[in-house]
C-alpha cells in the first residue's frame, strides 16, 4: 500500500509572487496566475518522468538516471531537440505532484541511483519541493541539475549543498548567436558567472562510486553547432582558462535539425567531420583530457519523442 504524502512547498516558493529566479527577472506574480517569459505559473510543469541512458556514462551509471523533464524553458532555442515540451506556447503539460513522486520512487525501487532535473531554471521552487519530499520519504538519490546555464549566480548560491551534480550546457560565447537563436543576447555573460559559481561549489574533480557513477561534481556539456565552430572554440577556451583544463566536458556532436530550422544553410544540416575534428584539436591544444566525446553518427541517437510514454525508446 502506498504511504500517504503531500508535497510541501520549500523556502523558495514565496519568491514566485515576484519571480526573479531566472536571469529574465520578469517579476511576474506566478503564485496568483501571473505568467512570465516562461509561461509557467505555480503549477508543477513536469512533462515527463523517465529512465534515461544519457550521453555521459558517469551520470547514467549502469542502471540509468531518472530524469524529470520540465515543460517550457527560460531560453527558446530554435533548434531545441525537446521542442515538443520546451516551447512557451499554450498551457504547460504537467503531471500531478503525486504522480511525479510515484514515478520517481518506482524507478528508485528498481535500483536507479540518480534523479535528474532537466530544464529546471524557471521552476526552481517546484524542483526544490520535489527534492524535499523525496528526502522526507527517506530517499537519498544523487540529485543532478541539468540546466542550460542561463542561471542566476545568486540563486545557485542558495541551492548550494542541496544539489549533488551540476550538468549545465554551455551553449554560446557569442552574444549575437545567443540573441538570434535563443533570444538571450546576455547568455554568454550570464552563463560564465553561473559556471564560475558551479565550479566554486564543486571544483574540477568528480566523486565516483564503486560502479563509476558520479556522486558529486561538475560536468559541462557543449553541443557543437554546424557552421559555428568559432563559438565552440571560444567556449572551450573559457572553460580551460577561467575554470580549469581539468574540468570534465561532454563535447557533443549529436546536433540534428528540427522542423523549425529545416532549409537553413547551417542549422538545417548535421555537423561536418572537419568541424568536429577542428574542435577536438583545440581541446587537445588546451590540455582538456577529462570528459567524453561522441561519434558523428550520434546525431539521431538522442532525439526524443515526448508523445510517447518513454520518450527515448525507439
């Protein structure tokens, strides 16, 4: 028989009345029906809870990770692979709070060790409430914060100690690229501050368990965009020079065009071998040896379909 429970809002919840959790700082009163840039009020906005064998073996481990995918986003990347749930259009799909906890606990009972929060930057109070509820119920999974790095440094400091692993994307070093493709010209500046704060909290080393699964640390993801190699080189140089060449990087070649960018000369195609090779050469020059790279044929291996119960299963 299922133990009765209720999700209790955590300390961050009152801030929804004048929301400034993400860098947009809309000031929307989300507690009383207001909607900011993300189009989310105080609902839970969980689009999917699923088992995921992701791109980084140390994150997924041998059993996979229980990922909680939130709907909508504080960035609107035109090429987003999660476009079915990330577009800020219309009401957000969402599971009821008790459904979220039930589905998470079902996977934890099967031996899954980690719970990941995907695109949580606009729903930090909801994320915090889920963590608190799981802990109150005696659960101690590894909590993974998988954000786009468009995060406020001040908020990350408030979360210190509650999150085990930071798994941010570092998308852009070029403000014009960020403005054109994600509606966030300030992204490079904001993300740099966020990454520096994550690095302050976790450093370059990963704490691994006996099965090689990360228990604590920082892993920075970067998706190489076709035709935008210089942007990637600038991102890598920042990580090596301002954080550490020892920081763990997941360098992804899996870009695949979505319907929204079909026909664009760069974004409408996959990555060229010579583009990825140029990036790998720069990593080597910078002395960046920790992390993971991908095969070019991975472009269509990680494309989800959120209309299915299990989005990543073929």
